[in-house]
């Protein structure tokens, strides 16, 4: 019975995915065959084709009895993907097999399969027997086989697709060198922080940082060493703030730190922001030990002392735009640089 259901599933797959262009099989017909012999041979050839499709498909296929939730069959690819043997699947209820071992969740999932027939999960995590988690695309459909309703589940490994999506997202929203958020993601984070400030009445602060005398390092030792300093700067900035805060690379040797959820009192918020700015200034002023090794040469070490000019702009209660907040912090930063570098300056607003 299970074999017939599998063959019925294969016939569904064949109709959906394959339009046969194969030449007549040598066993298909001969002049002396009776109609019943030709029909039997045609059935054998058809079954062989369907079985081959089932066994060579590069998507996992799982067949469920809609009444009992028992697994009728699985194809070799699903066995390979999840690491369970055919015997470990066959005859078990869906929630009795490792990848679906969360009983409550799998029962709920099966009830949906029963009720709807066609179900699609764009990103369903399944665990292999070895314990690894694999993201899959899960699509089901149903059909009747000799009076029994079968649920056919097609399971596609989307690990590579998700990795590509992550790479695209990384390129779109993060700086390639430092892995910090770029301007686009900063804009999104700032929009959220401004909305939160408006809702709670608390202030946020935008800090604009420019590394002092960074060009001298690039001119003396090359861009590769300069890149190492930028990477280390990113690490130091992240260590000075909370996980919820945003550190972004604005471009070149300019960085932005955005901190939300300060105090509802402006003076207290200013004090809190200044404490963080002083912490950042101290961290960036520590000596940098940069190691570089060109191909075929011994490793060399470059020691560099670097400081930063930091401009701060509070935002929260005043109605303004993202562009203004960035402009205010940038203006304050240039005032700090003009005043002698390694300084902290606020952009004063009446609010």
C-alpha cells in the first residue's frame, strides 16, 4: 500500500515537473504484444520513471498519511539532508522523528496541513540528527490514493540562498571594511531613535567623530595600515557603548555614534552623553599597535598615536530632520577640530 502511495506521489511529481521526451522504451511494445501486455509494459516503464524521479530529486520529499500523521515514505535526498535512516522515518508519526520532535509545534503544523492541504513555509528551521540547524522551504499539497488522503511535503534546503541574501544585506547596509552600519542603516536607526524619543520624551545624542591626523598615517605607511587603524577604531567604539546603541562608519576616517534613551531632562542627558564621549575619547587616544605582513616579507609592526575630535548634538523634543541632526553634530565636530583637536564640543540648541 505504501509503495502504491509513493508511486501516486511520483506520478504527481512527474506531471508537475517533467514533460517526458524519452523515446519509446524497448519493452514498451512489439507487434505481437496483446493490448494487456502493452499496458502492463507501459505501466512498468512509467513506474520506473516515477521511481527514478523520486529517488534522484534534489528536494526532500516526505509523504504523510493525512488521517494518522504517519510517514509513508521519504526520498534519499531527505535522508541525506537530515541524517536519519529510512527506517527511522517510516511508519512514525511526524512528531516522533527528530527534525519535527517538538510535539506541540509539529501537531499544530500537521493540523494546518490537514486543514489546508497546500501550506508554504518560506523559512522553516529543521535540525539534523547531528544537531545542525538547516533552513528549508517547505511546501505541501494533498491527493487521494485508493481512498486515503496523502500529504506530500517538498522540502528544499535554502542555506545557500540565505547566505547570499545575508551577503547582499551586508553589502547594502554595512561598511565592507569595518563591518559597521553604513549611512543607509544609520538613517534607519536614527529614524527609529527619533520616533522613540518623541514617544517617551527622552533625549538621544548624535556624536560625529573625525580621527585627527589620520592622513599622516596613510601617507607614511600606506592605506593597508590605515585600514587596520580604522578597523581597530571600530572595535574600540563598539566597546564604549551599549549593544542597543549604533556605531556607524560615515566615510573615510569619520564615524558616528548614536545613543538613544537618555534622560527626559536635557541637562542630565547632556551629562550622560558627555560621559560616554569622554570614554570614547580616552579609548581612541590609546596607542595603536598595527601589524602588517606583505606577501613574501616578514611581519612588521607600526605603532601610532591617534586622537579624535568629537561633536555632539542632542535630539528629542524639538521637531527637526535627520539631516539637521547630522549637520549639527558635524558642525560641533569641526569646531572641536578647529579648537585644537582631541576635544569634545556640543552643538547648543534651545529646546
